C-alpha cells in the first residue's frame, strides 16, 4: 500500500507534488507544540477547527433550487455536478480540510500521551477531551459526505479511514461504515468525563456538545432510545431557546452569531451557489409556514415577487451568507429528543418537547399546541418541523439519506431545468459523494461505487 501524507498531502498538493514532498522529509523536531498553552492555541484556531466543514451536503440538499441560467454561470464544476447529484471526483476541500483538522487533534493527543499521568493538570484533561470530541465531530461530518449510509444488519465496507495518531507516514485503510460510527461513539464517550460543563468560547467543545453529537449519531444508527437519552442529557446542561418575538425580523441578519441557542459554533466553506442571488428557497417549503410562524419572516428575504432567499443562518452572516452552519444548537437537540421519544412510543413527551420549541417561534399568543394520536403521526409532525427549523444547518442531507426509501417519511428529491428532470432515487449510490480521485490515487483507497 502506498504511503499517504494524511490530509496534509492534500494541502501540499496545492503547492507542490506529493512526490517532491516525500523527497524532502520535514524535521519533526522543529516547532513541535508541547506546552498546554501551545496545544490550546491549536484547538482554538478558528480557521482550522471551526471554519472548514464540508459545503457539498448543503449543495445537494432539497431546501432550494437554482435557475438553469444561474447554474450554467457557476464557475465551480463540482457545485454544478453535485447540485444535480451527478458523480464528481474533484470534491477535494470537503475531504482535505476536515482531515487536516483531525490531524491536528491527533497532534494534541500525541503530545498529551507523553506527559506522565501524575503530572496531568485539569487543563491537560480538558484539552484531551476537546481533541477527542472535535475528532469525533469531524468523523461524523465526513461520514455524511463520503461514507455510505448505515444500514442495520448490513456489512458495508465503504466507511472512512480512521487515524489513530499524527504519523502521516503510516499507511491508511478504509474502515467499514459500522466501524466508522463505532469510532465516533467511542471518541465521544471518552471525551465526556474530561470536558467542562461550560466554556467561555462557543467554539470550544463542552459536555453538552459531546452529548448532542452522540444524540445525532444514535439518531442516524436507529438507536432511538440512546439518541433520546443523550439529547436529553445535553438539554439538561443547555436548553435555552430564543424568543423569535424579540428578534428584528426585518434585519438582514436577524439571528446573531454565538446566540443563546448555540452549543458549539462551526461553519462550512462558502460557495456562490448558496448565496442569496442564486439559491431560491423551495416554494412548497416556504408555503408550509403558518402566517403566525415568525420563522417565515425571520428566515427569509424576498428577492423578487414569489422568490425568497434564506437569511437566518446561525453564523450571523444573514442574507450575505453562502455558508452552512455545521455547529450544534439547542433547537436541534429538542428535535432529536422529540423524534426519538415519538419513535419509541412516548408520544406525549415527544409533543411536549416539540411544542416547547414551537412556542418560541410563533407570534405571541397565537400558538396552538400540536397533538398526535399515534407514533406515526407524531414522528411525521416532528420531521415536518425539523425540515422547517434546520435550514442550511448541515442536517438536511443526512435526513434525506436516512429517510431515503422510507415508505412513511421518505422524499423523492427532484431538480427541474425546463423539460429536463433530475431525480435522486431511493437509496441511490449518489447519496454518497465519490472520494477525490487525488486521494484515491495517492493512498490506494477503494473508491465509492
């Protein structure tokens, strides 16, 4: 097996070839971080740890559409292809940047291993917890793009390469989908005892973040009891919701950055296809909001008659945003808990959680609590509100994947250009993005089918 230069080889490809890099090996003794302050600076690097999340899952989501003329005018062939769910093997940044972040979490963990257990301080333990949690988070994010969806009882080899340390000369193999999610869970569980309950910066991991990502993970794996448990654990630590009656719905950016709902702040790269001049909100989605639902004014900006753009991203960029918010917020935690309580038969509790969230979104004095007579109806109500609440939040593509082919809740995404229609069929292989060909060639990793 060829050597892979971890994700750093990808970074260096922008400057030179990997072959040239192998000819001149770096001196590993130069500028090696060792103190707790050094390691904290690595994990606090916003550009490195919070700003390089994949954007393509949002490009492939069904929250929006683009006009054919705008699509043709896009400079990114990758964006054009993936918008239509066509295979593309050049999606390099969405792979490279998360693996670069994983590399640096391993740098931190490797340095911490060198410290005698008796000399570990509270700061050292917090750093270890943060590195473990961030690494799990990035594996989760990568799995939504490059690993095939998990199917219970099915052995699927197309998971992720999982790195145990920062030695980028070690060969890499691709783990199964089951092993990928198992690794995510293990890392998060290891992190929880080490993480603080609160942090002064929302860009740092906390116990609530770790519990919340566990809730996300178990939701995808279909273990709804554990997903509900962990989402509830996160809500026990942070449960505040913004009252949308207090927001300035007419503002260009009505939802502020680092607002009270944010548990962990992170965002994707930016891309023109998601900008307000191009991305047009799905008309049926816009029409689904009740007139007293304040999200209809807080979330959207009218660009032309009957045409709306999204402006309420949790990064605070507003109508100028071409980003997706990849962090975690309490509204998502309520929705995870509500869906999973419904799926395990606790319909009353599910509706209580859902109504708590919705009451903060409706014009004061107008909200009528939702009710459900059975599990199927309750799950449907929660999924409907999940679609309306979590726009451009990195979650819709995951929902499309996990619900694909579901006889009760599945969707059949379509893109239309004139008389041409592009359809994403249930359980299509196009729900998983091809690995970048550069990475496949360098590392000899098996390509997605």
